[in-house]
DNA sequence: CGGTAACCTGGGAT
DNA sequence: AATCCCAGGTTAC
C-alpha cells in the first residue's frame, strides 16, 4: 500500500522532466484500490537536478505588505501549493512549475523550476497573483469602515486573493464540502497526480492540473475507491456537464468572468455538488468576482459576532447565507471578498500566533459540560 | 419556499 | 474500546 504511481493509465504525453519514480516497472493488470492514506511520497528532500538553463531567483516588485506567502498560500484558497522552505511555497500555474519565497526584507522572489516559456511563466505568475490590484489601497478603505479590520490588518499584512484557473479551483472546492483540510488536500493530490508531471521540489511531486478531458476518463467508482466518498459523483457529474458545453467547459467557466456575480453564482450552482458556498469560493478565487462572499461555518461565526449579532444562534440556511453576503458587501464594498478573506484568516487557529491574545476567539466547544441541567443555551456563549 | 436528515471518511474527543 | 462529533456543504424529502 505504498506504491505511489498514478492510479490510471497515463495517456498524456510524457513528462517534460523525468519523474522521480519510474512507474514503468509495476505491472498493471488490474486497477488496485488506492486509498488516500499515504499519498505522501517518501522521496528524498530534493531531486532532479537537470539544469534547464540557468534558473535563478528573480525578485518580484512586491513587498510583504502586498503579498505575504504564509497568509496567502496555506490559508484555504488553494490546496495545490506546498511549503518547500521556511518562507517558501511551490506550485504550478498552468504548465509552469515555480517557487515563491520571501527575501530578508520581506520582498517576494520567484524561481522557475520548469516552464515551456520563461516569459509566459512570468506573465502567468503576475496574473495568478492578481498584482494589478493594490492590497494596501483596498485595506485602507476597509480599515476606514471597520476599526476591527484595521487592527487585524496590522498583524496580518499581505493576505491576498489569488486569481486561479477556474477548472482547477472548481474541482478543489468540490472536494471541500463537509470535509477537513487534511483530507481535502489528499483528494486534490490524487486528482492532481492525473496530470502531466512537471517536476519534484522538496520531496513533493508537482503535476499540471489534469484537463477536463483527462478527468472525464475517471469513473465515480475509481474516485470512491480513492476515498472521495459521496463527492465522487460531484466530480464526475460536474465534469460531464462541463464537457457538454458547446465551447468546452473550461471556456464556459472563463466566460463567467464577464458576468455579474449573481449570474455567475447561478451558473455555477447548476453544476452537481456546487452550492452557494462552493460557488462563492470559485467566483472569488478564480472568476474576478471580488465581492463574492463564501459563507461557511467560519464566516457565519464571524458574521454573527461582529456583523449581524441579532442572528447569533440561528442555523445557517441559504437565506441567511445570502443575508450575510449582503452585509459584507454593504460594509466593505465591491471588494468585500478581499475583506472577508482577511477576517477568515484571522479566525484560523493556525494564525493565532500572529495576533495579540485579545483577538483570540474564545471558542468554547458546545461541549460546555454544564454540571447540571438548567442553563443549557444553544451556542454556549452567554452575554 | 423553509426546515431536516442523509451523505463518505478519518481523526480526535468522550 | 466503542461511540460520538465534526470538518470551510449539498442534495433530497
């Protein structure tokens, strides 16, 4: 159960750089069940030293105030980038494999591990990072309208919204429903392994995200065996719908960038497994819908605490879901999604260390364990 | 149309 | 050790 080769026959062109493990040897007669567990490669820390040309770290004109890698990459927008160093993250953008890291002064540099075109890689990177949008300017406005935001912003500078590929973003968030980060990551890794191998960095293998055509060759059963649970049919169902679009699913998704938010959300919700929350994630993280608000359990907590206290204790229904989104937009404006991103991050346990203790959200699991009966309030907090 | 109960799975709490 | 609960929801009654 420790074989790691991609589970399905590789019909795609051979990888541009030799994969670290040679799948050729393993005789494949039957499709062996491949549980998600232990997808972690046991590859050595570094491999493949083939110098493509003269790769080197190249500075981006981006300060930490505009882009903090630790606050942007491992905080739930994407599950495809891996930490490969102290302040370094590695991932793919289209057919490009690259790393980003902070320099001593906080500025960001990038390193191209593999690309068909250096200039295209640079352009793709700038696009992916949404560099045309000034985070500092946005946050200035948010801070004027919200003193709590202003406080949090001091400690969490550079939490930026990425501009991801819609197909990639969609599939990732299809995996996210009612799920936890660890398992989502494993599922995304599984899907990713179906794409063309682009290289290996820091012990991680990186693949171009598989095309819809490639994905359409995967059956629901295979995904279930891989541990996707009921989300297996979401993937196959959505891929099928996308494949049926006249101009192709990828193009159809891209066309949603030109629509109004509600139209884009409605279109996305027509896909199986895509509800309001997942649709908002896709809209915000890949479709230029900067005021989309993914209302998940975290955001619901935040909203009922600081934005709509009158709703505290209520259950999260689609109706209230849109009510929360409206509240965010009316408070933060057309880039409300970018504000929500910071508030969401501030609520993550993993970022607690960056904040003064008075920001720590005293989360008392509803366990509460009231010694006796009587006072049994729903949400555990009493004000 | 608004409210509820299943839905896969694995890790942590009870 | 056996259950219960929950995790960045969606779908079907």
